[in-house]
């Protein structure tokens, strides 16, 4: 309650500072650090939705200043993916940021982030090779590279990421640990629309009919969890049921259904212990992902 009041008071008195160049952002970060203020960071590709707003809220609760970056990172899009059509709506995003009481928007240009002679890329091995890494060539290299660059520019004490992108979070945590980065990665639970659809910038690609089809992702996860609670432990049985649910309505193209260890991403044959169930599927042009964790005590022996 006290926190909420503080945020409301800050919202009334603050204006959003916008840094469009790396040097400006570095200058701001340096000044905040000199004043011993903690920097919270929420990296995004814009087109802000409730999931992003939840991350910003968390950062506002735990940090003195909150930086949000909006950068549609070209290196994490494959050749046949939606880089050019990815939704961009800066003015709308700025309005949303102003309403949240975020302090600083970092909005660099692609030419400055990746000048012509750009050469360096970060690869987190092993865990990047499963699930989304299998069919999205170079995706996690693009994510790790841009996140490391952003960390070096923004110099956050804490960085906030959503668990909808479970594997992305694991890749970033591994990078932070392996490269001894001085930033705490904070996990924030996935946020859903009232109808169950996991919030995503790509949801806006969905027609009303496609949206109905897209709901089968969250529905199939709910059913999987119910089946596991009732005693099913075979990953194949659960995976087949998810597949049936996804294919029930026309227009869902499955990329993967994974039932695996939530840290190593190795597939499980039996659902025992903490288990990640993750799905990726295309509905129309929207590539959607969703996941849930099944805990030990939910599984019957
Ligand atoms: O999750 C995202 O929006 C992006 O992958 C991120 C972390 C902002 C890097 O571009």
C-alpha cells in the first residue's frame, strides 16, 4: 500500500527523460551511480503491454530510478521473420511510460547500436540450442548480444525480465553468471489477458478468429496441469493431449511442445519434480509462446 502510494506520488511529480543516444544514456547512468541511486532496468522492444507494465512496476518498487529501453533489435530476427513489420508505436509507448512513472526511456537507433563494422556477438552455449533456439537460427545470440550491450550502457543494479520468455531468461542468467556481470536478474511471472492469452506484442497481429485459435495455447497448458494433477506422469501422453488441443481449431501451426527440465531444457519422459511445459506455435503470422511450471507436489506418484 505504501509502495503504491509512493509510485502514485512519483507519477504526479515526474517527467520522463528520453535518451536517444548511447552517450546520453551513459551520462545519465553515470550521474545516477554517482548519487548512489539504484538503477532498475526493463529492456523491451516497445509496443508496451500489461506484461511490460508489470516489469516496470516491479522495478519502481525495488529501485530508485527505472530505465526502460525500447529497441527493436535486428540481430534477434531471422531472415524470414517479422523485423520490418514488428509493431512500432513510440508515441503511444511514451504515453504509457509517463503513466507508469518510469524515469528514463532509452531509445537508441539501430545504426548506433550496430554500426557498419560491428563484429562482436555473444553466444550462450547448450541451453540456447533447445526449444526456441532450435528453429530460430541465431535468435539467442542476438538476444544475449543486445542485452549485454544494453547492460553496459544502462549499468543497472537490477534488470527485470518476464517468465513468458522462460528460455530467454535462463540464457540471460547464464550470461550474467558466466561473464561475472554486476547485475541482479529479477524474474517476474507471466501476465495473461483476462481470457488466458499470454500477453505479447505480437497478439495484435491476431484477427478475432485467430485469437480464438490462439487461446488453445493457454487452454492446453491448463488441461495438461489438470491431467498431471489427476496422476498422469507420461510426458508423451501429456504432449499428445496438448497437440490435440492445439490442432482442434484450424490455423495453428505447432513449432514445438516441450516437456523438460526448467534449467537444462533436457526433455523428460516422466513428469517428476519441477517441470517446464513450453509451447511455441504460429497462428496466422503471429509466433506465440506460452509455458507453465509443474511443481513436484502437483504430480501424483
Ligand atoms: O524480450 C524482449 O523483448 C527482447 O528479447 C529483449 C530482451 C528486449 C532483447 O531485445
